[in-house]
């Protein structure tokens, strides 16, 4: 396996059998739609408010008072002739209205002070993740989040992703047009999806993948899967050759769930259905399946980025919409901050990279931006784009989202591909770059190819970052989760070690976001970047990690040490997801993740970007660099930033998850087990010693501006209420 979870070298030859070498059907990238002779110089926006209600009725937030929740839509127009929109893939093939404009309608939810005179002038935009509001402020569940409301923020959630189904009322959607040929006929072309069954099932739903299963799929141009450009393959691991599944054994169809008595589906070939794949004998969870087919009717997904640009600009600066409806924030917003988490954080980086932080009037859309646990960019501007992908278990390792530059600086040079220009190249050219924070958990290094933002492409030297950027690595953390021992679970059939990390970044994020606000509104410089570095040995090749011996432990439900489930001795295997240089064909623009992919699966060029990972403390197994939270400075065990899949035959990291291996409580138990890490007894001596260590760490982080005082007090209280030692 060459000490990593993914390489394309073994798969390239087999991939050629199912590659699409050129776009199918008609629809040239340069074809334009003739606009009507009547045009308007300014795109119109129309605000529609569906409801206004009290937010957390009866609650007052400091001197700001009560909040209300406003729900509605903005219907807008995008001018296909405006150079600021020129980068949008297939915009020239989108239908236009009588004014020569391309239309969209975007859902939004807003939290605002009922008395806008109490607002602090800051509009915080949080990008939905696959249509979901991941970061909905909820002081009842997370009291510390009340700080944003107490400070007088207006908080906006507005849709940007065009393939989110409208059938789910809890998701925010944006309607984007379908690209058509000038004669109105369907555009067709190659499309690929990964189907990853978690159980034996007769049918799988498009568009497939771990993260995209509920999105709107692209229909096949024909249900006849014997035509050129249609193929289904399977393999156990990413590195295995693709084995073709005969066309006679699968169909675009829906299968019943009945079985013939031996576990096999009995309804093949099923009922024709363009949204599902029926497989004779059913899908086996031991395999990763990949389908390539000729799709039709691509969404002009990049319109969603223009919709985001113009929606935020409207709420920031317009008094009223085109119909005279008042902007509820008119005259009250002085600064804007944009935030995205995981997939939506990748989308915010794409928004910046493709030049959308330049508003139509030439000014900035966002003054500050925080891309949180966001190592990559998002496939939102290709033909047949699927923005919801993510690098998880056996999936999306070769998907769009891999080719745009990782380096931030405008003059970043990608020596591997020979391309120049980083994420901030366009905003630097228009003087619209925001103050920028990038947050990285450990998962971003191990699974999501995060280190190239810190190093040259060969991993030989650290990169200098732009003056307007800070990067913060959250030490010893996984991609998400609440942290704490109560968050740890253990199913040995799923993961080799207890799943989760006690260390987390939630409190760090909150403090850093306020630092971003202060940088934007008061020009108060934030803390320096906190990242592992090649120069000081804290960022190294995976094979250079040196973990302590961790053994002789058991795990009980609830996160306490017990006798229920033995934890295997930790065995470091140096597995990680690699980062190959891929070729999607001559019509694809890799530096912008735009254009038309015609080589599917993509061709592996034989070149790989270097992947480095944070070095660990040989004594505790916790990482050395970054923002080391209280759970790292006063640990109860080793939070490890990865875990291994326990399923026999599957060689991979557990999907976006870490591990936790507790310390032995006493020195006698540690010595008897042969564990080389310190025991709780040796670290703290007593419960009072543990509380003192937590207090010291919390107070230090407050002084460094990585923790709010209110959160420090809560953490110290919780330490006193958590029995660790007598």
C-alpha cells in the first residue's frame, strides 16, 4: 500500500477501460445564447419575507435585547455579459429572461436584533453545508454561543448550493438554471459517481457517495447502459484495479427489497428509474462501486456563488429591493464576516478563489472570512458539478475539489503542475481580499490532504503566508464532534480503537471568530498563525511519527475506563490519503476547478504532492504544534487524529474520525501493562492536582486569546465535577 490509503498507480490501467475521452452530445463551452435586444444595466433583486418570529422568546441578550428570526427568499438576476460573471461555467448556455438576465431564487434565514439600533454593525454569514444550517446559533444547547447575540451580530444563512432538494423543509435551497444548447436541446456529457454501500442492498441511489446521497442527481441521457460511455466497476480498496460489472448485471432501475431466500435481491432488473442503480445479486458492502455514464441537463451550479455574492451585498448595502421592499438591515451594517465549516468552508475558499469577493460595485463582499476545517475547495463550477463531495471512507479521493491551488498567496507556485497563482490571486488583483482565517483539525492532514497549504509541493520547505491570512491548527483533534470523554464510542467491528477525540476545537473557534471580528472592525491584529512546521520538526513525513507504547487498557460505555471491551495495543501503520496530480481532460481547467471533465475516471499523471502530518510527543502521543487546547495541555489520555477501519479486507482510515486511548489511572497499572505514557497519578497526583492543571491551561489560553473567559470558567467548573483521581 506504500504506507498510505490511496494511490492511483495500480488503478490507472483499469480506469482506461471506463474513461470518457471527449464530451458526448452537443453543447460547446464557447457557445452562447442570444440575449433579447431589451436589457437592463442593473440586475434586479426582489426580497420576499415569509415569516418573522421571536427567536428564543422571553430571552434578552445583554444590552442588545431580544432577537427575531426572519425567513424568506431573494429572487435575483445574474448578467451573463458582466465580466465579473464570466468565470461561471455554462452561464452563456443558461436561459435568460426578458431583460437578458439569468435568474435564481435563494432561501435565507436571518437572526437579528428586534431593535436594530442595538446591532453592532457586523453581519455574519454562515454558509449552509449541503443545505443544512450546521452552525445555527442555539444558546439553549450551547450557552456560550450567546456571545454573538450579546455583541449584537446579525447572523445570515443563505443558500448557495443548487442541487439541494426542495423536498426537505429544513434545508436551504437555491434554484439555478439548467444549461441548454442554443436550439433548446439537452446538453450531454460524461459523469462519474461513486456508490459506497454500508450494507448489502439491491439498489443504490444516485448521485451516490458518502455525502451526496440525498442530492438531486443528473439523469442519464439514456437508460440503455450498453451504449458507449456507460460502465460500472467495483473494487475493495482505492488501490485495487477496477473490475467491470457486465452491463447485463446492472440497470438504471429501482429494485424491490424482497429476497430469494439466500440474501440476494430477486427483483432484477427492476423498474426503470434514472435515479437508481439496480445490481443483480445486490451491492456488497465489501466493495466500492464506481459508475460512469452519459448525463444530461447540467445545472449552472456556479450561479449559486453569484447568488451568494449578491445576497450578502444586498443585505449589507441596499436600502430596498427592485420592487421597493425595504431591506430590514438598511443602514445598519458596516462590516461583513463570512464563515463556512467543512464542505461549506471549502465553498467559501472557492468563492474567494474564483473572484466572487468582488461585489458588482467593485467593493468587497466579505471584510473577513473564516474557512473552518476546510482543507480543499468545492466542485461548484464544473459542468455536471456536484458540490457536496467530501474526502471520506473510500470515496471522493479522485473527485473534483482536488485540483485547485492549496496555497493562499497570490504568487504561490505549484511546482508539480507548473501552475502559478494561489487562492488569493484574483482578490489581490481587484484589492478585494478579506482578512482570512483558515482552521485545520488533524483530519485535514490525514484524510483531506491539508499540508500543501503549509509547504511547497514537494514538502521540503514551509510557505510564507499572506499578511492578511492566519492559519490555526487545532492540535490533536478530529474533523468534528463535541469532544470530551462522553463523546467517545467504541465498536470494535467498525473501528480498531475507541472512536473520537477528547480534544476538540469548539471553544477555540469561538474565541478566534471574535479575534477575526476585532481584526476587521478595530484593526486589532489577531494571534500569530499556529501551525506545525518543517523547520522545527513539528511537520513531518508520516513514516517519521514516533508514538509511545499504548496498551493494557479497556473501554466501558460512557467513556470511563472499565472491563467491558479490551483496547488493542496501538499499532501505528502510517496510513494516510495521498494527493495525486490528476488529469480530467483538455476541456477541464484544473487551476480553477472549472470547465468540462472529459477523462473519467481521471488519468493519474504519476506525480503526487507531498503529504506531511503533525509530529507527536513521544511521551504522550499528543501533537506538539498548533493551538493546544485544555484537553491537550491537561490530558486524560491520547487523542489521536485518525483511526483505522476494522472491516477485514478494507485498508483505510475511519471516515473523518480519530481515536482516544486513555491513560492508566495509577503508576502501578501503567508499569504492569508496559504502557510508556504517564499515568494520571504521575501527572496530577490527585483530583485537586488535575483541576489545578486544567485551571492553569485555561487561564493561559485566555491570555493568548485562544479561549474566552466565560468558556474557561465553564471548563474549570466541569473539571471539578469530573472525578479523575481521589
